[in-house]
């Protein structure tokens, strides 16, 4: 990487850390410049606007999300092993993010009723992940791991509910053991959908 690219990457790393802690709306050029020991104009030289910076932070978060969750999971065989891997890796990431915060979850709260490019980017990324989960659940039905009458979208909805409950209970209410409860909940969920012939 050239020096300018390295500086931009370093700015984005710090910006992601700040956005995870304070939300995308809490991310300001001034705060970022202070953390980087740079001038505001120096930060602006790498990003045309605060909105451009926020979108680049979202893209970085999405790339890391895919690297930690999606790509390791698709190495597993199609069907239930892959779906279980997706949930396991997803829950592991959420458990780590209890201390900092999940940009997808906090962003949904910040931008649920605020139209614009940031919301559009965020919605698109979450839909990519949901579609990947639905596709994986459908494959688990097609290969016979799950019952033929399984509704993949309903299954993914219930998986999402478990992850959101972990984030709520562990981060907001500070209830210990929330990730373990989610693992048990997922096991019961899969048992309900599992094909008894397999």
C-alpha cells in the first residue's frame, strides 16, 4: 500500500471503532481527527464528506462481517452443517461486539426512519446477509436435512430473533449467559425443523 492508502485504511479502522461505540451518527470528522492526531482537512482529504466516511465505514464493517462469518461458513457442506456454522460464527461475532456494539443493529435503530444513502447502504448489506441465510436454509431443506415444509424465511426470522435477544440482554440489560441461551435456543429451533428421517 502507498502512504495515502495506509493513512486512509488507518482512518477507517479508527472510524469503525468509534462508530461501533458511538453509532454512525456519533462519528464526526473532528473526533476522528483528534484520535488520528490529524487536522480536519487532513481527514477530509481522504473522504469527500462525513456521509462518504460513514458509508466507507459501513463497507469496511460488511467486509469484515463476511470474512468472519460468511466465508468460513461456506467451507462447510451444504445443508445443516453450513447453516449451523453461519449461526455459530454470527453468534461469536455478536458476543465479541457486546463490549463495543454491532453497527448493523445500532444502525437499524439510527436509520430506521431516516431515508438517504446511509440507510440504503445499510439496508442493502443486511438484506445480503438475510438472503444468504435464507438460501442456506433452503439448501438444508433441498438436501433433506430439514423438513420439506420448512419455511426458510420463518427459520431465518427466528434465528435473527435469537441474535437480537443476545444483543439486547447482554449489551443493554447486562444479563450474563445470553450467548449460551441463544445456542440452546438455536438447538431447539433446529430440532423443531429437522427432518426426522435423517
